[in-house]
C-alpha cells in the first residue's frame, strides 16, 4: 500500500526566513510525485510534477526536489502570500491518475 | 473559465437522509474523481471515472455511489448518511494522459448530525 508522510504538520516562518517541507513516500513503482498548494476554503492547486530522483522544478520562491525516498519543497525568502497548506501526492505506475496524498504541511508566513 | 463547479457549497444533513453532491466541469476532461478531506487524514479517493459510462472504486467507497452519464457531470450520492461521512468533499478532473495534474473544485462541506 502506498504511503505518503509529510512533515512538519505545521510550520511558522518569519517573512524572508527560508525553510524546507518534507514528503517521504513508500510506493512500489513511482510514476510521479506531485506538489499541490491549498488555500483555506479552496481546492488544491497543482504546483509541480517530479518523475525521477535528482529532478528539480522551480516556480518563483518554490523549488521541489526528489530522491528515491523523499521529496523536499524548499521555500526561499517566503512572503505572507506563500501561507497555505502544501500537499504532496504520489502516483504509482499503472494506477492512472489515482493519487495518494499526504496529510499536508500548513505553512504560515508572518510579515 | 469555470473549471470545476461543485454544489452545494455546504450542507447540514440529518443521519439517515440521502444527499447528492453535484459536480460539473467545462474542460471536457475524460477523467473525474471524488475525494474527501479530513483533518489529519489528507485527501482520500472515494470513486473515480476514467470516461463517460464507466466508474471505479477508490480507497474509501463504502456508503457512496457515483454515476457518469456524460462527460461533464459526476454526481456523488450518499444513500443513507452517517456522522462519519462529515467531511469536505472535492471533485476533480484530469486532462488526457497520466500527468497526475488534477483540477479541483472549491469543495462541498457536509455535516451529518
């Protein structure tokens, strides 16, 4: 059974204080790992797809990296508007688009 | 573009009553999904449909049913609601190919008393 564990559950940062969110996973055959952002009262919004160990993707202040057992979402010099819950999900080979999600990390960036 | 539209936004329901959550998309995506989101448990797949006329069970299908009469609509029905079905329900769709990119609706918050 696929498992996805995100840590920490919650993270408070000061504006400009860089940090990383962790997503560790167990899957029999990884087809892809995904990061989503979810704002309060909204549905998740797609951020990145990573397919193989060593791959990196960047978008503004966010950079996602992937190893064989975990993924990191690095946030550089965050701003208050980066406050959201960040969700990690894995896609098993042969499972189509059925994703297994982690519990998420709630990020709060204070001005 | 509307994307995924869910209704109702929120609902309080007495245990034992039936309820249908509506989901409509205007992106002509073949695949659609229903997830529930509970604190500490993340998003869990209830049912999915890869194309109109077909449906499949996800991780937590018990107590729920779906239908896919056409490409645009994917309603989720609770035949006899129980308090453990209190949750936020999200409908999603995905474009062709196994990209893992899902487009989500805004969610329907359901409380079963």
